[in-house]
């Protein structure tokens, strides 16, 4: 049994989610202690518990200590089963993080799968649904995966109520990917969505994008959503290039000015654009695990976070690969290589 310490490195929920995904695929059981020890509220929250329960359903796992607040978990998988999975987080917890736990595993299922998840779709500190659709799934498709995705309804904190759906076909083998440059810029666009809030908030956010990134009005779009999908607000900056699409986002929060919300997404986009890297920090984090499953690959990334380093350490516990980061002048190179067992 693989033993994991949830307090090491970044010490957040990604240690658990990566372990669940890799345990399902490799068939190796694991025990994790000190779950989310570095967070203000340690232990399993409802969205983490949903990821555990969903993973257990997909592979008929035996699980112990699976309850809200638990700081320890034992997970022993059996065989991955395709099928239809309807999951409700029942809070505004991130549905995209639950989905990302399941997607790689369902590529190894015996039959196609459909996953429907309700909860938060645009959350702080989690990939928004548009990131999954435009950035993450584009690269999985380049590796041979066939996944269809639909955002059916937006869901914001604190009400949640969003819904997304993914159809996943079995994939005999993921192909390695070497993504060292993003290629020619095709399009860039800024979007601001508001639900049960004044449209002027979205317009102020886009004014900031126009000023700071020098993007033209015809690529800036304010979108009012139905009031019953809010209250909520999100800014999305999409940079679509020849080999990769990146999405930078910021979610509105109470007592945070529109200009400050937009500023977070703008800074992330600026760092990426000037770096010359193929992918940004968060896409780099999430590309690592599929490449490890493919047996290797590489990419340039604008920033190597502690989150990425911790994720690399977890992956190496389950798969015979090494992940190395090499710093360059403006960006870093991440290399995933197979090792002899």
C-alpha cells in the first residue's frame, strides 16, 4: 500500500485528487494522512468527499474514513467501470475538480461514460468550466483522448447550482506530447459574465482588459446570465494559439472591486504572454499527470509552483516516471521521462 502525507509540499487537495486518479488507473491502494493539513480548514470538505465517493463508484473501491472533516483516508480500488454517473456536490464546491479526478481514469474504462456533476462551475482557486473545455481538453485530444464537454448552467459561490456534463470514450493509449512552444497566435478574447449583478461590473472589468492588454473592442464581450444562475461574476481571458489554448480567469467576490477582479486575470495573462512558454502555471500542473500516463513528454511553463512540485512527487509514487524542472531565462522546462522499475 502506498503511504502519502497530505501535509507535504503544497499540502492541499490536489494530493488527494491525483492519488485517487492514479490509484484507479494503476490498481494500487493508498493511505493518506494529514489531508489538506496546510489549509485553514484541514480534512475532507464536501467537494473532496464527492471526489472520493465518485472515484470509489467508478472502480468499486473499498474506502475507509470517508467523511467530512476526516484527515485520513484508505482507498483500495478494483476494476474501472464505464457508465453513467450523476453527481451532486450539494454546495458551491468545485465540480471541475471532481471531474478532473475522474476523466483520466474513465479513459481506461471498458465502455464509454457520461458524467454529470452539479455544484460550482466557476470557483476561486479552481479551474473554471471554460478552462476545462478550451485548454485542458484540447491537449488531451492531442494525446488521443476523445471527450465531449458541455457547460449546462453556471454555478457560483455561495449558491452553487451549476451543472456540467462530459462524455468520455475509452482510449487504448495516450500519446506523449512535447509542447515546447505555443505557436502562432490565432485569437485572443476577453469575456466577463454576470448573473444577478449589474452589467456595468462586466463592462468595468473589460475596460481594464482593454487598457492593460491593449485588446480591441471587438474581442471583448460582456455576457448577462439569467438571475437564477447567480449572484456571480467571472472574467475569462482566452489566448488561442497554434498548438495550445490558454484560459486565465478571476471570479468576483463580495467587497472586491471589479477592477481588482479583472486585475488578477490580467496579471496571469501578462506573465504568460511575455514568458514565451507553451503553457501557463495551472495548465502545466494539470498536463503533468496525463503525460506521465503516456510514459513521457515535455512542455515549457511560465511558472513552476509548489503545487506542481508536490503533484510531481505524488505521481512518482504511483508510476515509474521522473519529473524534472529546468529553469530558463523567461520560463521553465518540465520533462516527464519513464524509468526502469
